[in-house]
C-alpha cells in the first residue's frame, strides 16, 4: 500500500531528491563564476495539473498520459482497452501501444516513500493509498511527465536558461475518448525571472456532443506554461506555472470562463485554443464545474548540472619526433577569468589570465606551492588574457591570445626538443609538457595544468613508385621515397633488393637518399613476377621503414602468317609455310598445324620446326574436294605468348572420267543395252543421276531417260530396235560434291543382220 498522499511541495522536494539533488543543495550551491554553461543532461518533470491524472466523471474512465505517441484509433468513441493494459483501442481493437517509456520520455508514478518510478498502466489511475480512480471519482493517479537528456545553456549568474528536449508524450482524457500529442518541449528563462515552456502539439478533433467525430489536426507550436519568479541555480529550479487569476478569452459558442471561485484561472491562451479543437477545452480553464479545483498547474521541476568545469586543456598532439619543430594547438576551457587576479604589472588587480607554454619543468613547478621560476623553463609561451587586456601585454606579436569571459582560449605553440634541451640543462628539469599557470603573478591552483609531452622515433613511411615497367629488352625505372612520421624527408642510405617469384635475390644495392628520394633502375629480364624491396635502417626520428613494389615483365607478343603453298588434292599432298615473328627476336620450337572441316572437326594434326628465318614448312595430307580450315599454332614459351593463325583453303572437284561398253547393240530386229560408267580421278565412283538422250543422225532426240548411277558409278541404258542408220547416245552428268559436271557421246550404227 502506498503511504498517505503528500503535499505538492513535498512531491516537488521528493522529485528533486530522486534526481540526486535536494532542496537544500539547490539553495546552497555555490554561485558560478563563469557565465553561460552548456548542459546536456537536463531533466524536465511536470504533473501538469491534478485533473490530468484524475478519474473522470463517466464511470470506468480516467485521465492519463503515455510516453510516445499512441496509435490513431481511426474513429471516435474509442478508449484504451484495460484488458490488455492499453495495447489496443476498444471496441475497434486497433493498435494503441500505451507505454510508460519511449525514447527520452517516461511516465513516472509517485511511490511509497515519496520517490518516483516508471508507472504501470494500473498505476496511472491509483493514488498513493492504492485507491483506484475508476471506482472513486476525483482520485488522482499522481503521475508526472519526465523528459530527459535536454540540451542547451544555463547562466546561473545572469539567471537565464535555454533548454530543448526531444521526445513525445500523449495526454489522454476519458481513457482516450479525446487526446493530444505533446512533443519537444523547450524552456526559456529571461534574466528577470520570467519564462515559458513551449511545445509542439498535435491530435484529433472530436466533440463531447458527437464523440464519433474524428478528424486529424495540423500540428502547431503553443505555449504550455508561462513562468514568473524563476531563480535559475547551477543544479536546477522548481517553479509553479501561471494559472490562478489568468483570464481566458473563450471563442463564441464555447463554455465561457468562470471567474468566481478561488481556483479560477487558465493555461496559456494558444494552448487552450488548441484544446477547443480536440473537444477537451474546458479541462484547461475554470468553467464553473466541480473539477475547477483540480485544474490549477502543479509545480514543474528542471534539473541539470551547470557547475562550471574545472580548468582543463586539450592538446592536439602530445607525441613528437626527437628532431624538428612542430606546431600544436592548445584549447583551454574552464579558465574563469575571475579566479586568477594579477598581483604585479601589467595586470595587477585585474584578471591575470593564464600562461600557456611548452617547456621542461621540474617535478615541483607549481607557483601555488611557491616553486621558484627556475623550476620552469620554456621555449614557447602564449598569454591568454581578456580581449581588453591583449594590447596591454603587447598584442598578438607578444604572444597574447584571447581568454573569453566563458573561460576558453586557443593557443598555438611550437614544440622543439632540441630548442628546450639547449636551455633546460639543470638536472632537476625533467618533464617535457604543455603547462598552464596564472599570469601576472596571480595565484590559482586550478589554473595549473600539466599535459605530458613525449619524444620518440617512430616507424617511417617508405614508398616505391613505378615510373616505367621493364620488359625483356629494356630497363624500367622506379623512385624510392622515405619520410619520417611528420613528413620530413629522410637522409642516409637505402638498401634496394630485387627478387623473382621464387624469392631468389637477383640484385642488391645500397643507394644514397637525396631530399628523401632516390631513383632506381629495374633491369630487363625474363618474363615473370618480380619484387623490389627498399629498406631504410632509421635515423633519429625513424626507427625503420620499408616498402615493396611488385612488378611484371610481360611475355613477348607473337604473330603468325600462313601461306598454303601447295593445295593438296585427292591424289597429291600439299604444303604450307608458317612464318612466326616475335617482339624479342626469332622464335624457336615447332609450329603445330591442324586441318579442320568447315564444321570444326579435326581431320589431321602435324607439326614442323621453325627454322632460322622463323619459318616452318609443313606437309598437308591429300584431301577430298571441299573447303578446309588450316589452324597454325605456335605454343609460345616462358618468354613468348602463344599465337594462332587460321586460313582457309579449298580442294577443287575432279573431272569426270567416262567409260562405256555394249552389252548388245540395237538393230532393226532387236533391242540394245549400253553401259556407261562415271568416276572421278582418285575419288572413286560418281554419284547422282545421268540424263541420257538417244539421237539420230540428224540430231533429233528420239528418246530421253534419267538413270541413277549405282555404287560403282555405272548406269545401264536400254535402247529400242532401231532402223538401219547412224545414232548417238549423249549422257550428261550434273556433278556431285567431288566430281565436276561432264558429258560423253557414244556413236554407233544399227545394221541389218
């Protein structure tokens, strides 16, 4: 059970305590010396008013808040579903998504003992005594809206603040029958203690007279609260926003403001005007109802840590090479000018600022501990003073830099080990560093800062740049550069080694660097992969440096030319000459020759050696008539790329060879039979059909026949009985794939017997 509900003042004090603050600590926190301070941890707490977390008049309804934006029910007359803790709307079951935490926003509930913790859905309608507001009208759930991680600026001395929060909350009345979104509140407080909290609001239009209405409203920025009498402290403040006695000018047709009871008042005009659209307007000003007592604003609390930071510096670089001079940037913060007052000219009695130096100091160097000036030796010094005093100390040429009223400065120092070692020779001077301490004799221990500086050699940066790649006949070139970690060129020698792909060392040279660079020659050689390595042994600034470069000597190119010097025939072999040329002289080895059909089938493969002139002569086997591809390939070598050349050649058809013989000559009294054979020289029998014509002595065609040649190329011609006389048989052959067309004539006489 929760304890008895406490007063508003008690709640505010408890809220302060839970954030690590107390009312006493707010009242007694030391006043800031520096002016404006940035904050990024601001917390905004507000219960708005008692009505915002109270039971509603309608049974079972109550007013509550949700972190984030609850889902749009899409229709009027919907309420959060208690059965699933507000996960959905009822009765249409669309997603609502009530939650106690979203992003930077939490809904917190007053707990037993006066602390606050994230609420439960049930906790939004039960008070500290455990009474459920939905069963007892007027009971408050005692919750607060909490926005965290606010960012902005606070000036406790000037009593000003400007803080912005990022996040969303939903304020729901009558369990969500009407609600609106509240987003991204922003606080501003002026020096006179007046202020305001603004926010973006959005929601949906409905009406008590017709709750089925549900129309999307345009978002707008409004004033949530106006403040007076704010006392900005380093850790925060509590203030009750204006309500009591604030008049509200209600629009025509709206419920007019009642100004007759002790609790009359209103929230800011533009905020209440927005609520006229949501249907919840009279909840935000006195309307003469019994709820007016619950409408005045509750205190809001803003907490943060605006305590000025102690003096500190950030140095752009603290590790350096032993040799050389280097510029470093020193940024100081927290050097409140009022903390260090000068005790000697030229700034006696005024803010003395701070010296910013690079030096080599003793272990005991602090002026606040009466360390002598001999404990501090420096070779670079700047003096950060207020702008009005820069000319007094000689201006920028004398090392003056500006110390802002906010306690910040930026100084650039030159760091040189050799320079400081030359003057800091006392054995007690042991610590290199960037130091700050009060100027003009001022005493402020917080101004005394020490940032150690170290000097050590570091690995150098070596690089090999390929200027031109070598080949098998000509050298290439590359350039080696070596620098220290700061980019200064190295001096001395660099060792250069060239190895092949098997890590065999081919050459090793030691070459002098000039201005950190040296050109090298990459010798010609056989085709392959090579690596050149540059190794630098180091110097005062460089521990070591090494670079490698991989490069390739490419294989030579080759070309081939092919001439078929004698085309093969079915009866005789042919020859071809293949001439191979390369970019590295006369090639050696053999040339392979393949003869292929027009379809790509390999018919034969042979090869021949390349002679001293780069020519290979290859015999071509006998071939039947047709078109062939001759593919000549020189397979290459370790130093030469392969090459291939293809030419086509054609073996011509052979002439038809005719022969004939009589089985029986025709006469006037009997028929005859003539044999005609067609062959090709070296290709065997012809194929196809003969056209045979029988002619008389006058050349008249007496008979025509088409006769197919058999496998032996033979056709048998049947002749009729013929009158006595002279005749001729003319046979015509159209040719085939191997044999040319041809004609033959057989003359004979028919005689009586």
